[in-house]
C-alpha cells in the first residue's frame, strides 16, 4: 500500500537535492561548506512604529470626513495570539484627547492591531474582508490569525514559495516543532541540515521579503524515528532551534493528561502551504499555495482510522478528516500543525505526517500525536510549553482589526478606526 508523506513535493523537492549537491561541490572546492550560503551575521533589526486614530463616524460611511471628531479613551492593542481579546502581556494603549494612538519600538513582523469599543458603539471601519479561494478543501487563513505558523524553506532559494517544503509551529522563542521525515529523502538519507535550512516566520504569504527569515542552528530528530521505515514507523517528530530568538506568539502543546482535547469528533484546524488539488496514489498533487491555507476537520478514533489503514495506526498517531474525503492536508503540508481549542486559545495536538493520497474517501489524514512526545520535547528544550491557565480577559462589546506587515524601521500610519453610536 503506497503510504505517502506530505512533504517535499515533486515540483519543489528537487531544490533539496540541488542545494545539497551544490553544498557538497562547493565544500569539495575549499568553499568552507557552502561559501556565501553559510550562516550570515546576526543583525539587530531596527524597530518601527504603528499609529492611527479613532473617530466618530457621524455619517457612517467608513471615512473620516471634515468635522468628525476624534474619540479619546478607546482601547487599542496588539493581538499577538490572534484570539481577538486583550490578554496579559499584549501591548495596549488608549487613544489620547484627539483620538490618536501609537505603538513604539516594534520589531519587524506581522501585527494584528485590534480596537475595542464600549457598549453602545459599533465599528464602521475597517470593514471585514472576504476570504478567498481554497491545504485541499480549505481557504486562505486570515492575515495574522496564526502568528506561530512557520514555513521550512531551503536556504539556497531566495523565493520562499519555491523553497518551502514543510511547515512547523513556533513553541518557544527559539524552537520550532515539525515532522522528522521533512529532513530525509526517500532512501532515508538526511539531506536537510542547519546549514541549508531557513525558517520563515511572521507571514501568511510566501513572497520575497515577507516575514522574518532566520537560519536554523540545530535540528533534533526524535531518536526513535527510523528514516528507513519512514512515517508509518511512527515517532515522526523533530525540533529545530533558530539561530536567534524571535518576538512572536508561541503555540502551547496538548499534554498527556488533556485527553478530552483530542476526543473523536473534536473540530480541529489544519494549516499549510501545500497542494490544494486532491492527490490520489497514482497522481501528483498540484495547486501549491502562496497564501497559508486553513481548514476544519473532525478528529476520528484510531480504531476507525485503522480500518482503511490495515492496522498500522499507532497510539502515538492521531487521525482527522471526513469519511467522504474532500478536506485534508497534502504534500508540502508535512510538519505543519493540527490545532484544537484549549481554554481561551488553541493548542498543538498533531503534526502533519502522512496519508493515502490526499482527501481521498475513507482515508483520513494521519498526524503525530503531540501529547505522546512531551518527554522528548522536555529533554530537548526543558519544560514543555503548556496551555496557559484561564485568566481574566477584556471582553469588548465590539472589536475590529487591521493587519500590518511591519518592516524594520518603518512607520505605519493612517490606521483609522471609525465608529458610530448605535
């Protein structure tokens, strides 16, 4: 039975072998293991500023017209975890007497600038956007909604769309969790190493110049993963350490005692930049996405999953999908997250691993069950990230947000929130 990994698409995977071969050739010629492809000096990024205003949109047209006053005392915050609420540690300000607000000394990255209104007022701008297009059967993820999402990119390819081959999740400021098989070829040889691996953070779109692109410093593959057996052998999990810490929200992990979070029927969210057109065992996938895709799939029991998979599903695996197919992760989604609701946010329950085709009827997507590997994570990075205890949060009467991709040293202005009395 042809079990198919969900990494290294045929359209993209040749960059792996080209980059690996070129590195060997340059090294053999005395180039120091890659010459200009070695780890660049770490530069401290310039900080930037975001500013805007709140105004009373008297005529309700969403524009600030002459004579419409600023609104003082309106709360605005940087929604770092994308949950639409002000949580402890998230920067916040209130608008001044003229309705203006500012955030200073911000590192480059993607920010969701969110405003809340007191009861009795409704927003007229920004207007909610429309989600576009279609992971298989999915849709574009809202900008800034999953700030811990990571793209694994070959360092030798400047275009992240061409170089992306797997996904991952930021679980501490220095560590990314992903699938072990992402680093090996079909013969079980490791072809991705810290010298030829970049991690792209802080963006949902794979374009040159987006987000922060950082060289890997270390790859730790689960010692029980057998690259000769591949994903069906289990233990398909690895950790990647960044060459410098980042200022982004992190994703907590589902813990072994949180079994209710992954109960069958739980609605889980899957994410990735992989193929969007269904794949059968005898066809190649297509329609790779520049924009991060998201979809919702139900978790299914291992017993149900094992029927079509002839009993190979281990306790350390997790399955999700629909019996009729149609929605699934696919090639180049490997290593990416399957997340579930936890408290007042999301937690990482699964890591995209393998499947029979993509989105095929009766063949669910198979994921590494993260809670089975808390010991491995702790042994590498220390105490594993845990879901935060519920804490009091601001629950506004109304919220609205702008998403800003901030470049180093940039000043982004003109974020004008209009509202009117109900």
